[in-house]
């Protein structure tokens, strides 16, 4: 098995991109990644595209082919594969690209993620997102994603004493990070009061506990680690690429307050990399709702169970804290184009490890982690990256 | 890169399976494959599921997780990944599984394919299938798949003199093969007259030139070649797994009568395997329409351009002929559950190479090929398998 490195990154601005189409977005991200890697499209040997639900959002399947075509990559007839695991589709695209390079099937691979969510109305978008849950046992009986995560939040508050203010601080902190990120959908700073007085969505979760509906795309370029310095002076190495599944339905889980697939994927990742949670300098985790970030930083091993809320309120997860979490602004403030998020997380960590994160820079960051969740935890993908 | 072998196969009956759900189908195929391999679910390390459009057909995305969950494979939290390239999704699932084993990431992998198409009406199904074409430049202006392939057929008739009778003989031959296959959707024999007098769909293609809308699932179990004999006395080896892309739109192609992605994927496959087209004893090719089979057997190198129609009429592609094509009945008679077809093709070839194809058996078959097309040729996946 060959080691793999990231030599190029690209990411569009995230937001409600009325003036850009599905195609415009992935082309822009791809070109940025190729330019960053200093290579031409003709050097690309394969492409993996993460996308959750283009069939519903833009009535287009066969996404790998359309990306390759409109990006001008069909002149070499490269293999182009769409992978999907709901909101973890981007993470899967990264892992699939890593495996393709590790296998020696391909040398120069693009892993990309794309979602164009605003071409449909909110009702259709919410229904599309509900297809990430168990349609027959959850969505069909009215369980939307805010309601499923609300149950986790309520259970976490009951079991560990997590408070409304601690949840709110996740959003406050991620907006403060997003304010520093030119790509972020929301760059306004907010307060705990603004979160706790925002409209109720699914008790206890309010509007500012929820990540938004977003358009965006991101891409990274992968090569064998031994070839990385042919392309760049600042390769970032993939130390682990792991994935775990769990029951798709929340009601079938062992616990409402732990996402077991996160625990397992993280355990596999740390074992593969020969590292511990304390070795991680910066992490992008899946904060689709505020409670999701608190559970993630516990399940990844950064904090003990129940300690995630207090640590957040104490500033330990802010830039300058013990372990900065979601320096991009996270899903909450940077935005959550579902198929793109997993790749955007990698783009952010690469910028941090290269020392190119400007106002968001975590001093001396050498090792970073990404954590991408599908649904309520039916799929989790974890990557550990290092300088 | 490790060599890979297939040690187990499973396939449901194909057809309008009103009494079976999406979940029932993939569970059945998976259990059949595990039983055939003589292993338990606990030994499976990863799963790749090919599916084109479950978001539209059954309103369910996050397909990898739901397959792993309902198949009981989440007890080990295995990675489970959906791949999609329209009607080539099954072939992609096979290739993705092969790469995962070759990479040393995983040893025992299931590659499966599934589509449940009959839960929606014909109009919605046809629209879902149109999402495999370019939605903005083809589907939105009314180009359905029969009309796109009809243009290829007309061009092929003009350029090479291919006749209406030659096209019809593809369907006649595939129905005669399907009559021998207990899994086939259609087991009735038909005549050239029945094809040429069936209702016109898109001139020159008639109803019996078109593959049907089908429910079904199929699965294969993959292991490293060096471990294959731990599991079975009849391993089938993967000699090549290749994939190529092309423009998604037909009007952007160099030719209407050649699918370049087939030519490229086949060239790569024969080069990888160190074989020639004449070495292939039996092949499953993508006959979504009768013209597609004629183009495929030419583009794969079995016949010169223009010779596919006459060879078909002369019986060279029937069981007992020079190179039997679509012994399963093909997409036309066995049926075409779009995400499952690529895996069903592999199941058929494995049965042929094991000598277990009963009345469909090609005497002495040692090397077989599968050819799976997405859309009108935006994606093509080719596998070469051998005893």
C-alpha cells in the first residue's frame, strides 16, 4: 500500500449562489485545485466526486461523467466516479481517491465534492435531506434531521448536564471563526442570546443551532507520497483514511449520546496513524447542529463524554484554545453544501498545516483531523493529515 | 497491487417484483453471495453498492449505510460506499471493490448492485433515467434514451448498412438466451417479425428493441487472489478492471456510431490482461437497446466496425456461435435494473467460467468479459475475468 499526499486544494465561496450553476461550481473548485497543484487537467488520471442528491436537487445523475466532461477531463477518458453517503459523500470521495492512489491503479487523482441545493425550494430540499435518514422508519413518520438531532441534544443534556448555553456557544464560536474565512456563507458574529432567542426549530434546537442550506464545491489533488515533492514544497500527507457505518436509524442505536461510527472510525484512524487524540493540533468536525459538534469532540477522544459542552464554553475549542475546532466556521457558519463538506474540511486542514490560513491560522499546526458524518451517524469518515 | 478473485456470487430474480422492497432485494442478493462464498457476514470487511437513482425511485439516499444496516453488516461497522454512474453503477461497484482489495485496505469485500424501479410510474421512471443524460442539453429538450439510441441506430444503418432485421435479431437471440435463464425477466422466445411489428418507440427502435424497467439486485464477494483457495475450489480471477469516461452528451462526440469510452476501456482492459478480443470465450455487453449490442461487439473488438449486424444475423453471437454474447439474456431479456446490471453481468460470467450455467453453458469457457455503459457512453466499465 502506497502512502498518499495532497498537493493541491480548491474551494468555491459557500453560500446561496444564485448566479452559479451546479456545473459552474465544480469547474471553479477543480480549476482552483489544479492551479494550486501547478498541474494541467491532462495530468489527472482519475476523479472521485462526492455528491449526495443531485438527482433531486438538480435532476441530474451520472455526476462523475458530467464533472469530467464539463471540467475538460474527458479528452483522456479518465475514470470518473461519483460516491454517495449523504452528508459524508465528500469524505468518501477523499477516501476513495486515497485508496485509488494507494492501490497503484492511479497516480494523480482529484477528489471533489459538490452540492447545489438552492435550485429547489426549502420544502423539497428538506425532503431531499430526509432521504439521508431511514425513509421508511424515520422520514415517513415525520422525523426531519433537526428533530433527530434534537433528540440527541435532549438526551445529552439529560445524561451529562449539557446546557443550552453550551450548545449556543458552538454556534457563537463557529460564527467567530467564519467571520475570518472569506469563503464562509455567514461572516457575522453572533451572541449566545441571539442563538437562544432565535426561532425554535425542534426543541431544544433553534435556528442558530442548525447549519444552513448551501451551494458550493471543493476539490483536492492526490498523488503518491513519494512523488509529492515533484509538485510542491508543502505536501500534506494522508496518515489515515477510515470509514465506519452504523444503523441508519437513530432508534436502533446503542446510545443517543454517542455516535458509535465516529468512535470506531476515529479508533481505526488513530491506530493506523500511530497517533493519539492529543496529537491533533486542529480539527474540522461535522457540526450539522450544535449538539453534533459537542458529541463529535467527545467521540473523537478530544474530551471525555460530557466534557464537550463545558470545554466549548471555556473557549478550549476556539482558535487559541487547547484544540481549535472548525476554524473554517464549520458547517454552521462556513455552510453545508452536503456533498462538498467533507472535501472543504480537508481544504481547511491543508491550509492550516501549510500555514496559509491567515487570520484563522492555528500556530504551529502540524497534524489535523477531519470528521464527516452521513445522516445521524450511519456513515462516518475520518482523515488524519500531517505536514 | 494485489490480484483479486471472485469467490461468491448471488443474484435475485429480475422482473417487476411488486412483492419485494428495495431492502428485500439487496438482502436476498447479499445472502446468496455469502452462502455461495461459504462465509458469514462477520467476515465481510467492506461493501460497495452500485445504485443509480434510489433518491428518485424509492426516495432513499445514503444507500451504502442502509444496505450495510439491513444486511446485518453494521455489527462490525464496516465501510459501506455507494457508487453511481447511471446504468454503469454496478460495474463501478465491482471495480471499486477490486481497487479496495488490490490496495490492501480490505481483504473480503462485497460489491453489489441494486435498483428498485417499479415503485414509481412509468413517467417518473423515464424522467429518472433521463437524469443519466445531460439534463440541460439533452433531457430538457425532450431527448429520452430511446431517442438518443435511435439516432445512433439511424447513423449506424446509414454508415454501415446495418439492417432492421439485424437489429431485431439481437432481441431474438437475447430472448432465446433469456428463455434458458431462470432469473430472466422475459423467458419467452420471439421472432424477427414480432420485433419489427412491435410498437414504434423512437424510429427505427421499436418496443422489442428496448430493455425493460426492472427490479433486481446482485452481489459478488471479492478476496485477494492469493487467499481465494481458502474459500473455494473454483475462484474466478479479475484480470482487468477498467473504466473510461466521455462527454455526457451525444452531440459532443466524435462519432455517433462508435462509443469511444468502450473502445478506450476495452483497450486498457486487454492491455492490462495481456489478452486480445479473440481470447474472450463469452461476454456480457450492455444491450440497453439492440443497436447498443451491435456497437458494443464492434467497439470491444470482437467484430470490425459494420460487421456486428451481419455477425448477429449469422448466429455468431448466439450460444454455440463464434463468441456467445449475453448468455444471461442481456439487458433486453434478463432485464435491466440499472444499478444492478453491471454486477449481474459478472455473476453470469462467473457461472459460465465455473461451468455452472446449465442450459446456457458455453462449452470450455475460460475467459469472459463484462461491458457496462452509463448513459449513452459517458461512462464505460469493462472487466475481464478468467478461471
